[in-house]
């Protein structure tokens, strides 16, 4: 472990380890704990859950920490719940903000992540403010979560030692509780209005795969590519297959859905961003009202936008995949793929092999290369919108709130040689809900994050598995 490593977690700054078999610059269990040496980090649980009636819900439950200027830190919480009733898509967006992040309660931080060890891990976020609408005056849509800290519960993730047996944090067989309780706003795909909404989520998940590293030994950033890249450098690791146990619940505006099954994917990310170099002195908010004014005027996006897609796959045959494409600018931006004439500038992928039993020696994988030119033979995967030959007929959705347009179905081809690893020649992916858009404080920074279902055919008869899709920078 390097001397610049703190808390047994991730070293700073993030460095590309290159084509070597050296020990990566990340470690367990410290990776689950707070990494204050990074300007931004998040604990990002996403996936699909099913009620006992069979209804599918897209789910996102997320805690973020951002350093504005040392030692001033802001906590963010994000909840996204998407579903369809008949042919209409619905989405609940929950966003909370608070002051401070720490390992103890001494300073009453909004984000609390106590020190982690093999059998102890928890992360929680109690907001001071929540966004409950998207009117013309955002100031009226930001509401106090009062009285703090005994108001709405916020977000909480916790390792459950009794249910985990002797399986430590981040390993196969470890068990966690994932919960969120708060307020937000509800939208439908075909209506620009919003309605106040309340939600409560309570789930228990078991790790069926163990931790894996994305990119190059956990590094994702410009140094992966010959000509660099646009996104900031980061470390990204994941628990791709967290199996949801039956008996959980999802409550929306007083209606409770008993959860029977599903999965979540944890993406643990730590990002290097530029420190605030402005000579302007930042006035640190001291209370909820001052935080509200600060958020409206100066707060950065909790995610650095890149122009591209990220997709995480959990297939029923036990294989997990990450695919990322960084798109060229085009008009309209949502029409993407080599078959449309708009190939990616660059990208990366990771395939994680199926685990047979609990043997950790099987926890391996391989890198995947994107197709960058239509006639190229040197590729492993090719991501296109569903109907690249007739883009106007390909499923997509334009947001009434932000004006941005997103694809909602995709066709993904894999090189023939990957069939031996359990990948089909072609996969068809369809969003669970079309309008899973997160609109932060600025509508320019809106992005799509929602669950999708994968099939071997366009008719959606042969189910392959679950996907979570992120579309960023489509403004």
C-alpha cells in the first residue's frame, strides 16, 4: 500500500496503473469509508426491483459528498424511482442537501460515514433541504427538512453482521440494508408539470458477486486513452450483483408495494476535480436558509458531466458487464452509434466472469474494446440506438422540464469470440421508465439515470438480464 493512502481506502491522486499486474491503488474494506482526500465521492446503488404483483421499478439511491473549499463540504442525497402504468412512464425525483461530512456526530454533519472495518460499514445522509418541485422559481421549490436532525430519515446504507455470517464487507455473502425516506416531486413522460411526492424505501440485499474494479484496475480517466479524455480522473469499483431479498417495501405517496425480488448495483466512485482557485472568499453557510441561497448561486453539480453513456449489466447467466462510450458532439445528441454515423470518440468496457460457488479465485474479468469505426474489425462491443437505420423510429423521449432528448432503447452487438464468455451476438435493451431524468439545480446539467431490461430479441420474448443506463451531457 502506498504511503499517500489514507484510511486504507483509495490513494490520491488517482493514477493509471497501466498494463501491469501490480496491486491496485484501492483496498478493502477501507474503500467503503469516507475518502476525504478526494473532492467528490459517492455511494451509488442502482437497479431494478419487482413488487409481488410483478411490476418493475427503476431504482436509484445515492449519497454524495463534495468539498467546495477546505474544510467546507456539502452532502447530497438522490433518490430516483421510475415505473410504467400501461403505456405512461412516471418518475419520482428526490434530492436532498446538507452541510458537512464526517466520521463522527460531533459536528452534526449531514453525511455521516463512521470508520469501516471488515465487519462494520454504514453511510447516512440527513438533508437540511429537499427539492419538492420544478416551478419557474426554484427558490420556492427548496423546502426545509425541519426539525434537523429528527426530520425525514434521509438515506442510509448499513452492513448487517448477523445476516452476513463471517462474510466481511465487500465479499460474497455479505448482507446490507438499503433505505431512503423523504420528499421529492413526481413527473410523467408526457406532462411538464410536477407534483409533491413522498417515498420510503426499505430493502435488504446480499452480495452474490463480490467487489470488482472498473476501467484499468479501478482507474477511470484520461490516461486510459492515447489522446486523453474529457472526464476527470477517478477510482471506480463496484458490487455489481446485490440480490434483493423478498420482504422489502417501496412506499409511494402512501401506497405500499411489497418487494419480492430484484437487484442493485453499487458503484463506489471517488473523483479528482480542481480545487476552487478563485480569489473570492466563500462564505460558509451556517444554517438551512444560508445553504439554500448558496445552492442557488454557487453550488457545483454533484456529478461532473461528460458526454456519453455508462451501462452496467447483470445477466441471468451470472455474467456482469460495464460499458462506457464517450460520444462525439452531434445534433440531435441522442442519435448515437457507429451504425448511425455517430461513433464514439473513445470508450471502455469490463466483463466480469461468472462466479461458480463462493470461490474468490474465480473473481476475474477482462477488458472490452468499443467499436470506433463502422468498418473496423478490432472491437468487442458496439452500442447503437435501437433503430440506427431509421433513427426517427427509434424509441426516445424529450424532457418537458429540461428540453433534452434521451434514447430509451438500444441495440448492442458483441464480437463473436465473446460467445464463449456468455455474451450473445446481439442484445436489445429497453428502459423500464422513459423519463428517469435527474434535474439538478441547473436544468442545463440534467441527465438520465434509469433501469432497463435486456433481451435476445426485439420482440422481448427471451429475457437476458438487467441493465442500468446513464446518459450524460446531452444538452
